[in-house]
């Protein structure tokens, strides 16, 4: 069984990931042939071998005419689907741009269909995303287990379409926080992860962490355009073979934060749990208990990655009345998963799918998306959930067959 690990410890951009995949063995001729099937005007993909901080790497340069035309998501999706690319390639590329649209919509407070793509909507970004999708398919990684390292985002400021922004820019933070993707500290005072790079990584990732146990088969190294003196501006893709005994789930080392609270207004608990998840908690819940002197109370429990413990502790003290918390190491095993978008009754519903041994065993629509559709149509929530699940039945069957 093929597995892959993406080392984003020095950041990631779309052209860097594409270069790493080509360096790992994806046929550049086949990628160019696939790109030629979608309507791109005057675009050329240039390949070269470079050095970054003394290390050999591959660099992909997208030569595309400048454009001031701001595209919307439906236009980009139409452009991608016009190429009649393989289903898995098309699905992955569309999913990447859907994530970008949702992130930009969150940042600007608009509907995803109304988002104006500027930097990420230019033709070179379409080449990066579709080129990566084709390369991943050629390497067999769209059906493989992919782990992504903690992602370096950098620091300082960057000049974008909306002026000067602090790094990481809002869209990158929105993408990473929505995916619960861990961020790695980095000394560079520059942008290391672009919105396109972040969207590609979180769409591809089945899990996050160090390189999993495997037998490495090939390594691809992709370079960014700059060669700063402080670090190697590269992203690495390691493709390997896992042992047949390797479990089909993702094992993650987490920390359990626990505290007992018996003097908090019970109306506050939903907002407390939301604040703890926003602060970095992978999950948070509370359960009623009998506390000190027989008083009714709540046992608050939060699962959190080790590098986010301090932030969650601070949020716990800020949002509850507790004076102390307890911390325990714990290991979580979770299914490999992905997220797809379903258009239903005029709305878009994100759906999480869980995989066991390559087969889909869990299909769960996002409740808030279903609720929005129910409110706009006046129909029962339960019916919409059932209809969204039924709409995914053909793709679920196809995914299982391919596995």
C-alpha cells in the first residue's frame, strides 16, 4: 500500500508542491498534456533544476499573461471541468478551489459564490492546482494515505490585493484552522505558505504529523522562486510503501485537559466549548457531576495537540471560573477522512467521509450547512440530511470500488 509524507516545515506554495511531485516521478509530459485540455490562454509550464540553500531541487515556473479579470468560483469550476479530466483529478482540483472560496468567504463575510478570486484565481494558480491533481493521480496518491507535517507559515508582512497584511494572511489562517492543521514555528520573517499551498495541503491530508513508518521509495524536492539565506525554500514529498500490518487509521498523540467547574452560569457552556475549539482544541465537551460539598457541577474535558496546550489552557482560564486544570497524555486513533461539497436545494453542504481499509464507512453532512438549507427552504432538517447522504451514494460506491 502506497503512502506519502509531505514535509511543509519550510512552507508550501502551489508551484513548489507541483515541482516536488514532478521530482518524485510524475510525468511532466502527461501533466502538460492534461493542462492543455483546459481553456488556458498563453500558459507555459517551465521546468528547471536549481539549488536552494545549497540543496538540489526542482523548480516549476508558470508563464502566464497578466490578467485583471477577477473570477468567481463557478467560473473556475467550469474551466476545470471543461477539460474532461479523469474524475479523481477533477474532483480534487474542484475541492481545492472550493476550500479557497469558503476561506475567502469567511474572511470577507460573503457567500462563497460571490468571492472574487484575485491572486488565487489567476491562471497560474489554476495551473498549479490542476497540475498537482494530475501529478498526484499519476503517482497514485489520490487514493493513498497522505500525512502532512506541521506547516510553517512564516512571519512579517506581505503585500496582497487588499494591501499590506500580517503573515500568515487571513485566508491561510482560515484554511488551516478549518482543517485543524497544526502550524510549525519558523524564524523566517516572510510568507512561507500561500493560500493555494495551504488549500492543496489540507485537501490532500489524511492526517498531520511526522513521517509515518514506511519503506521510502522515492523523494521529490520542489523549490520556491526565492533563495533566502536563512533556510532552504523547499517542500519535500516522500513516497513509500507501508507494511501490511500498518493500521488503516491515524494515530495521534494528544493531551487531555480536564477541570471541574461548579460555579459557572450554565447558559455559558455552549460558548465556552466553542471558544476552546477555536483556541485549538481538537474536541471539547462537558458532563454533569456532583462536585465539592455535593454541589452540581460540570467536568470539562478538552483534547488538544501538544503544541496548542498553552493556548487552550489560557482560553479555559479566560472563559470559565476554574483555578486549575489537569493534563494527561492520550493517544487518539481516527479514520482517514476527506470532505466533499454537495449542492442541494440552492445551498452548499460540506460532507465529511470516513474511510476504513479504503472503504467509506461514515458519511456525515455538516449540521450548520444543513440547517442553513433547511431555514432557506422551510423543510425538515432530517429530510435534508437523508437526501444529502443519498446524493453521495454513487460516489461512495465508486470510491469503494477503486479502493
